[in-house]
């Protein structure tokens, strides 16, 4: 791929796709149909690249009068909507923050930029814009020019175009899924480091790590800097918290910064009944266009944040929550666009924090509490 066709960093969202083409080719009509199609299951953003001057409001309205009076930034809101207009170009971080809660974004225009696009042509079109062009759409079954073998769609075949868009977006998802055993907690209620406890003939760190190895490319163990490496864990798997004394959120953010391009399957060390089947179900149902994929607890209906897949784009959301003083991953996930699954067997998500809970699980497994040394 040449330099001028290499996809640029996302303008608005990690999952974005542009529709460009000459005026009158039907771009807006097609995008409107796709938005209607996707809107049943996804939250989709739309961006229009307007080459003409635009106004926030019509002359005589309050916002227009304020703008004419010299306001640099104007924001208008009611209980259900909000909009803003400001002088100058929007910075990258600001643009992305607008669409943070969207699963993906469809752009109209931007034909001169090296972002993935679908070229919507009309019968008189003679060639492609500069790449990367993924497909062409036109009024007829065949493209009106040689498109070099690119897929071509008749513009009324919305279902086929929608399926292609979904495939193209999925291909932008990170292929690496790493595992993280969360073990950096203080274990104050248990009275002993939970990561060292045994339920299956080895430390929980080693046991949960072995389960993660069945579905993850690599597995790491999240630890405090002052913790000893549990038995059965390779030194290369150690991942010391960079976000100190912030609970599980610190370990999750450390992982997301350790490899910014990987998705992370996080599992707490205090889930003694966790199974490989549960993890395989989680990975199989992973939805990369959401910030995370997690189970909904059948006991209280809430999100289980410590057995979940966190996508790379969740990093900014978690970091923003941390900046606002929110350290609870569950609270942050409950306000984020995530994929929620129902656990087939809720026992796998049973959290053990206290000696009495541990004794009950050991009895269930037909074991006795070994002598602590």
C-alpha cells in the first residue's frame, strides 16, 4: 500500500467509514437508509463535511443573534438534545469526544483524505478518488468504469451494502486479545492475599491464568509493586500497577496502556468457580465496536466488570471517569456503551472476598481449608 493510500488515524471514531462521490449521486439518501437500518441495534454517528458556509440557526433566533454579537462558542440545549458551534477547527480530541458513545460513525464527504471510504458514483463517473476505496455504489449493477476488481453494489441494495459496511468495520477491530488476572487488591476482608489462595491445587493466579490462556494470545497478572509473584507465574507475565491504590480500575488501565492496540479480557482472582466455557462464551460474543463486553449478573441485574473484555477505546472513558473521581469499574461500565451478555451459569461469577465465603466454596468443592502458614 502506498503512502498516499494508507489509512489515516481516525478523524472522529476508531470505527468510521466515509461515503464520498459527486453531487447528485445519492450519498445522503444512501446514508439515511443505512442509518435507519443500523439504528435498530447500534448507536451510529453521522458527520457531514460541508464545503459551504453553514449557520447554527436562522437569522433572528437567539443563537444567531449571540453569534453576530461576537460569542466565540455557543451551546444550546434542552433536556433531550444539545448542540454547539464555535470558531476555528475542532481539535482531534474534541471531535472524538463527541462520538465517544457511538458504536461507529458514517461520514459524508472527505474524499481527499486517506480514510476508508465507499465511492458513490453516478452513470457519468469515470474513475475513483484517491484511496483507500473499499467499494463502489452506483445506479446500475455494474460500475460505470473499471474499478480494479473492487466490490460494487447497486445503490438500492441497502441490505448488501449494510452487510459490507459491518464487515469492513469489524476488520478494523484489534485482533489481539490479551488476558489479565486482576490480583493487586489488598484482600483486607479475606485477611490473606486472595491471589495466593488455592481452590484447584494451585494458586488462584495460576488457575485463572491457565483459563485465560485457552482464549487469549498472552496472559498477564496485575500486581502491586510490593507483591510477591505467586507460585506458577512466569516473571514475564508480571504487570505492576501504574495507577496506584485505585483498586481494580488501576489494574485495568495499566493493561490498556501496556498495549494500546489490544483488547483485554479481565478476570478477577477471586472467582474460584470461573470456567473456561464462560470465558469462551464471552470472547465468542465480543463486540469490538462497543467499549466492552460483559456479563449481567442474574443475582442483581448489574454489570459484572471483573470478568469482561475491555476494548482499546474504553481507555479514554475509564481515564475520564478516574479524573472525575470515579474508581468503580461497574459504575463506569453502566454509563458506557457496552455489550451485555447473560451468563449461562451465574456460579462462575461468584465473588469470594471473606473467609466464610471461601469456606462455603471449599465445602462445595469437597475440600477442607488447609492450614495457613
